[in-house]
């Protein structure tokens, strides 16, 4: 049986501490430019430090991991492993996936780059899927195929607390942001197939939570009905700088969904937080592959 390593980036929400506790896993810290200085997530940029700078109106931009550093990591890993499954964030949200694919060609099939349109908690679940499949004896190419076949079996719905960062990123016009702020509109966004799009507009946080729960219930009753019956669907809560609110929401979700387990209550990726700001709350569902 081949020895398989799984590589992902910090968009998965897997911390450097967690990485050290999980065999065969490597996590690349995502880089950010804050002003003129480069920071790396969970290395010299904590969740607390990020939001402190964000709320101080510092200019924060996302960046890609250096391909040189990634290739160097791959080369180092392949001294001890036979193959690598590399799972970056969705190609719909970053060019890092396509860049990694191009450079992986130099490794003659030993590095398989997965594009299964995952991000944040769904990316984390994909990483765990890959580790489980590797333990079952699947090779890297087989794991990549299985993960990509599963790419459309997840949904994320996000309630945004402020329109400021959507306006800054050009996702809504300044006029729409001004009207929305005046009317205290709370947008609910969705990620389907890796793309961040609008799902609904509501007037308060309570209605937004109800709308997200209804959306997940519909998904589980329609798109994911067969998988849910087999016990293969999981639920996740994610948030930006509002852990207490997320824990309360998690209690509500456990009452609403008695047969589908809630697995993670995690911070959203800082790359997404750059675009939606603090105070956001998300619910996601995804199919796990452990029972295949």
C-alpha cells in the first residue's frame, strides 16, 4: 500500500496545532497583505489579530501561497511519502488551484491536485475524506477522482452582518449598500459549486437564521435526500468573529436537525472574511465519504 500525504491550506480552517496532531496532513498558511506587510494565517496572523486590523479599517488583501514554497513542500514530503493529494480552496474563488495544477505536472502523477469546489468547513471535511480514503488503501489519483465526483454535494448559506465589505469588494454598488444599510437589510449569501452569490434579502438576523435553516432543510429533502437517508450528510456552523452567537445558533440547529449530525462549529476562512466582514454566521451541509 502506498504512503499518501494530504496537503491543504488554512482556508480549510485546520490550524497549525491541529495539523501537528493529524498524521499524514500538511497545512499551508494563506498569505495576506495588510498595508505594506505580508502576514501568514495562523503563523503571525491570528483570528483576533486579523479582526482587530479589519475593524481598524486597515487595507487587507488576500494573496496566493508562493508556488515556490508549495513545490518545495511537495519535494520535501515526497522524500517520505509515495504520493500527495493536494486540496486547495475552490478554483471559483482563487487562482491558487489552477496554479498548483500546472506545477503538479512536473511530478509525473505523484501530486494530484483536487478541485472539488470546497471552502472553509466543506474543505475541512474534504481533507478528512481524503485521509479516510488513503487509510482504505486508495492511491492519490483515485482519491482525487472520488473527491471531485462528490464536488456538488454541499451547500453553504451565510448571513452577512454588514454591507461594508461587499461594497468594498465590488459585489454590490455603493448605492445599493447605502440603501441596504439604511433599511437594515441582512443579505443571505450562498456558496454552490464554489461561487459566492446572493440567496435572499431579509430585514433582521432572526429572519436570516430562519431563511438559512429552511434552505438547508430543502437541500436535505431534495438534492441530498438519498445521501441523508444513508446517514452520509453532515451539518456545520461557521462564523466571523462572533463565536458566542455561533454557539447559540448551533444549539438551535441541533434542535431543528435531529438525524443529521452537526460536526464543526468553526471560524470562516479569513479569505472569505475579507469579503464579508465580521459578525457573519453560516450553516453548511456536505456529504461525507466514510460510509462508502
